[in-house]
C-alpha cells in the first residue's frame, strides 16, 4: 500500500527587521512614557499582522558602543520608523544615516511639533497620545504606509537620493543631462507649490483664481506615487518628462509659481 503524499508545507514569509529611532529618555520620564506608548500602542499594533520584528535602541542587549550598535541596526534593517517628536538631535543624525543608505523610512511625529524644512516634504504620520480616535487613526495610517513601502515596486526617494541621482544624471550624456535639468526645475516648482499651500508665499499670488489652482493642482504624472518623498520620479523617457513639464508650465498653477520664483 502506497503512502499518502505529504501535504504541501505552508509558505512562511521571511521576517524583516524594523528599527525605531527617536527620543527615548530615561526611565520614568515623560519622554520615555511617550516613547513606550508610541511603540506599544501604535507601532506594534499597526505592524502586528506584518512580517516585521520591531526593535528600539534601548532594547539592545549587546556589549559595546551604543552609537555603533544603532548605526549597525539602521544598516541591517529593512524599515526605519523615525519619531521626529521633540526634535531630538540623535534622531535626526540617525535619520540622515538611513537616508544616505537608501533605507525605507516612515516619519511619525507627535502633534504639536513642527517638522524641520529638510524633512517637511516627507509624508508623516502625526499622532496624539491623549485622543483615542487619533491613536486608532495613526495605527491605520502607519499600517498603510508600511504596506506601501514594503511593496516590490517601491523605490526609496528622499532629499539625499534625489540630489545624488541628479548629480549622476548631469554627468551622463545629453539626454540624461536634459532629464536632470527638467527634474531639477520640477523639484523647484513643486517646493514652491508646497510653500504656497503652507501660506508662506500667499501674498505673492495676484488673484483668488491662482490660490484656488494652487490648492487643486496635481502635477499630472510627475509625482512619485511610489515614494514617501513626493516631488520627483524621473520618467522613463525624455519625451514623457518634456510632456509633463509642458503641461505644468501651461497651467495656471505653473504661471503662478513662475511668477513667485521670478520675484524671489
């Protein structure tokens, strides 16, 4: 009598590493209580059904330099969640390392703290630890972002990668240089658009129409939907880039932003 065929083994998804950077503080301090609540009440809940092992710097048990251990954790991790609350200098130092090594990074920040300019273009999950609905909302937003950056077609993009990629393209052939020039102009216009939306340049827009177009405008096809750094995704062809830039320049939004840039 033949033996029954063994049942196929269930495919186990390999575990990934998620490292948390941000203010931790000493035991018993408000900073530590907030850090623990963020970790246990939001991050761990948001990622509980995902294949990530989560660790924070103070949970390290190895012997040696704390700074070295943190850097190694950043380099070894698949995902970095950076808490920008309290504007902790160590967190921004570690964030820079993650950006320079093209790591997938998600920013989170407690409501009431502003995001410094260099990182303000990154999508950020804001949370309020005193409001239950805000906590639930932050869990959902963080979960969706993790799914997004974990997708196979996600491409890391941040201020460092944009700058270094543009430098590389400028050093290439004429086609690459043209793409780099148009990409840089697109970046400048996008940053100006964001400034207008924040009200920083609202006084320079001549009409209410321009203001309305600033709110409603979407740069058709040039925003990077696969990136947490939204301004740029260089198209596959120079023709696509030129077409996108032409549509942008001919729109009322493009005219308003050019006026702002010319007046600076």
